[in-house]
C-alpha cells in the first residue's frame, strides 16, 4: 500500500450532474503554476477522479462524484417520475434526528399512496366508455391502462403499500375494461360511483391538510416547534398534494383534448359532463381555477423574489433570498387555502345544493393546466438551482428505503474515499459545496478520523436550510471553516462561533474557481 508524503484535497460537489473529474479540474485551476495529470483511483469497484500534480510536495485532488447515482431522467416521463418521487420523499420524510412527530402523518402517507395516486384512472375509463366506441374506445382504454401501468412502474422501489395499491388498481382497471366490453350497461353505475369517489378524495385531501395545520400549530404553541420548523413541517404535508394536483390537471387536459378530437357524439359528451358535475360534489370551475390561480400565483411570487434578489444591493442579496424562502413558506399555505375554501363553499352533496351544471369540463381543465406556465419560466433562472437543492434536501432526509433516497448512497461513497485517503496521505482537507457540505459534515461525525483532517464548506445550507427549518443537528468541529458569499441564495453562516467566514460578494455557483478560497485551502490547520 503506497503512502504519499503530501496531503489530499477531497472535493465534494452539490447539485447538478458534473462529468467525473470536472470539479477536480475546476479546483486545480486555482493553482495555475502547477501541472496536473489524471490518475483515477478505484476503491471497491467505485472510480474516483484524481489529479496528481507535478510538484511532489503539492496535494492531490480527488473528487467525490454523484453523477452515476440513479435519479429521474430529464424527459417528459422523467418529469412525471420526479413529481411522484418527490411527493413520496416529502410524505416519507422521517425527521429521525428529532422526536417531534405529527399525529396525522401516517394518515397523510396512507391516503397519498393508496388513494390519490390511483383515483383518477376509473374516472378516465368511465369518460372514454361514455363518449367513444369501437377503435377509438379501444385506444382510449389502452391509454388509461397504460397510464396506470406507467404510474405503477414509476412507483417501483417506493413502498410496498403503494405498489400493492397500484397493482390492485391496475387489476381493477383491466377487469372493468373487460366488464364494460361485455356488459356496457354497467357504465351507468360505474361513472357516478367513480366520480363521487374522485370528488370525495379531493375533499379528504383538504381535510387532512387542515388537520395537519392544526397539529403543527398545536406543537408550535407548546414550544416543540419553532415558527420556521412548523412552516417546514406543514410544507412537507401539503406539497405532495399540490404536486399531484398539478400533474392530475395536466393529465386531464391532455386526455380530454386528445379524446374529444376522436370520433364521438356531442350529445354523449354533454350527458357525461352533466353526470360528472352532478356527482363531483363541489363546483369544479370555481375550485379548479382557484387552485390554478393559487399555484400560478406562487410561481409569480418566485419570479418576483428573483427580481428582488437581482435588484438588491450585493451585500444584502443573500439576506433577501433567505427571507424570500421564509415568506414563501408563509404565502404558500395561505394561497392554497383558497381552493380548499372554494370546495367547502360550493359543496352540493346529497341534494344540499345542486351543482350549476354549466361548466365545460374540457375548458376548465385546459385552463387549469396553464398553472405550469410561470413555473416554466424558472427553468432559465437561478430558481432552478434552488429547486434542485430543495429536492436534494428532501431526497437526503426521506425514508432510506425509497428508490431515490440519497442518504446511504452519498454518505457511503464519501466515507469510502475518506477512509482510503486518510490511510494513504499525510493529511486530508475536505472541500464541500452546497448539498455536498451536508454529506461531508454528517459523515465525518460518524467515521473514525485517524489522520490530520480539516473541513472547508462553501455555499453550505447546513445553517440556512437544515438547521433553521429542519432542526438538523449541526455539530461543531475545531477543524471546520464555513465560507459563504453575501449573495448566496442557498448557503450562509451556521449558528456556531468561530466557524463562519464571509468571503464577499457572489452567488451560489462557481465557488470552485473562486480565488478567495485559496487563503483557506492553503492554511496549515490540517
């Protein structure tokens, strides 16, 4: 086993999917007087990019890269998979480091996994059978079954509850399709039942959010949750329902727009529409458009926050961004309470109040799907980076049995390289950015450190997100320096003395090539 007389930098990147070696190369450019050659190291079958300098006294640079760790693909199906995976991660967040538990948490999870994911498919099947015939109907039935099968496929590696529920839902859809093919008169009973169940599911979702809010408020009043952690817990409960609602409205819009262009009878559609509106239980147009306005409004709030960030003085940009995150957690439940109130205000179950029956279902869902437009604008703004970081946070703290859980995979990979490095180098300095700083800090607290080691975090959310909103335990280290910039909209100081170093203006990206890191990387405190 070769021992090197010099030390090693371990570079740990955050969000994004950089090519292996890309971060190490960026870090090496801070030393233009050195020439580096690529000499990767393989540890237990895992390759780590390593740069070896021509100066034998200079440290090696080794990179921990996550680009091969499985995550949703960048595609239309990948976007749907990301929404479902993130929803699971939110509902299954364990908060194992804190003893505070929500009483309604289990009900939220069960309802999401057994009902909300599957309740739309019988309604779509009933719509197709009520309006189409022959080959058009066959195509529509196959599309509905296909959508259910894709949803079940997306749920692979999640929970047994969701997979069992999905298998049952898919089986029921197939049986219903066969039953309707041979006994079409059954449709007159199926459609009202399916629509009534769909309406009840939307109402129950609102009730669960209300109960969660009451539970969170009670814990906050008792002092078990701070205002920040209470808002975060509430967000973890309602965001899965919001994400699924947005995905559902898009499915509705596409399905209706496509199928209504197939050969069908206008009279049949009008009859189905009248049945749908009568049995839904609330005013579709008011409620759906209220939901669309609320989610679109949150999107515009995000854009306004971005503008405020860009217009703020450099020294206050970071504060402005962190304040916007806090305000968003206040604004979101307030805005999303509007559609819930609309459901209650327009209830017409059991003849209590008849539905108006004047809404055009196709038009309502098409307009509702437009809620995604302001969020599309975020794809070309720093908000995308913020959303990526927030999703990385959720995938890191969620149930480790879920397919996209990153806790074990990331910690194990960092630990593997760190143990290798400290057994072969004179000293080790870990340089970790963004989410990588959380992984490095968490893992170093649970591994045996046998070589002189220092930790340098850059743009870290340990204080601004994990500590502030999640009650994450941030332990002090005598060898730790936390560097941050004024305008970093994610990273910032941690609530510990003697750790933080303000290095001046700048945002959250391009830390690796910032020459202001050099004084801290070259310090002899390793």
